[in-house]
């Protein structure tokens, strides 16, 4: 059982993180201020430094938390009882739903880099949760023989080397060919790009509301990967 001190520390950390999210929404990542966070949670500035050592540490905590919450939403969608291809489309909708509910966190993860901030190694595993979940669905379809597609030209030596490096870093990718892995990358980029377009108002006056366009795009992304079980 956690001690009262541990409970108090966890509660304070959670309040600081929540205040950081509000600061993120109001001022953006480059306007994040520990002093403002301290005022919001009712602490003196020196007390906040016991929980986060710097603005960059708070940014890292927000990034990890956002990746984990997005990953949890996608993993839940990918666990539905239906074919891998249909689960892939559900996972794409989960990405969009989470982004629409948390636009500032989505921008933090997939928008412009924060000037002067270098993400540490601790963000890598949380960042991989979504692509790993998508790769697991593609690998399942590959093993079942329901991952198809046209024959692409052989990859260049440099691109094949990058595919090997990526395969070593992404779980479930051992079951995918280099081409299938590149198709998955194309689909993942398409989905996040679509959501980013929607959140920044790029569809206003055209595909707005974007529900139908999202369904079309996510199904097309699944076909790009090669899912034939849609």
C-alpha cells in the first residue's frame, strides 16, 4: 500500500500535470510557464520544482501522458472482436476521436517542434504505442493471409536499411515485409495528417463536417496497408 506521503506526492503531481494541460491550451507549448502552473495549483514556485525540475521536464511529462492516453484509446479500439482490417479502421477513428477531444495535446505530439526542446529517450516507448498497435493488426492479417496488395518496385538500399532499423524498434513488425512496413507508415502518416488538417481548420468550406471524409480516408488507409477483410 502506498504511504500517505506517496499519495500526497502523486496527488500533487497529478494537479501539476492538469494545470500544465490548461496552460498548454491557453498559451501553447512554447508559452508553458512553471510559475503560472505553481500559481494555479496554489504552490510557491520553489515547491513545484520538487515535482518537475524545469519547463522541459513538465513538457516531457505532458508528452508521455498524452502518448499514453492516445495509445490506450487506440489499443482499446484495436481489441474489438472483428477482423484485423475493421479493427484498423476503428483504431484510426480512435485517433481522430482522441485528437478532437484533446486538440492541444494532439498538436503537442504531432505539430511543430517546441523551440529549444529536445525530447528525451523516455518518450520513445509511449510514442510507439499507437504504431505498435497498428503493426500488430497488420501482422495478424499477414499471418492469416488477408494482407494483400500490388507488387511494388524493389526498395532502394537506403530505404530497405531504414525498414530494417524500424522493424527492430517496432513490435510485431517481424511478420511484415519491408513493403508492408512502408505501406503501414504511409497509412499512419495519412491518418495523423488528416486529423491534423481537421484540427487546424483546413477542411472548412470543403469537407466540413469531416465525418464522411474521415471514414473514406481511414478505409483507404487500411486498403493502402493491404487489408482485404474490410
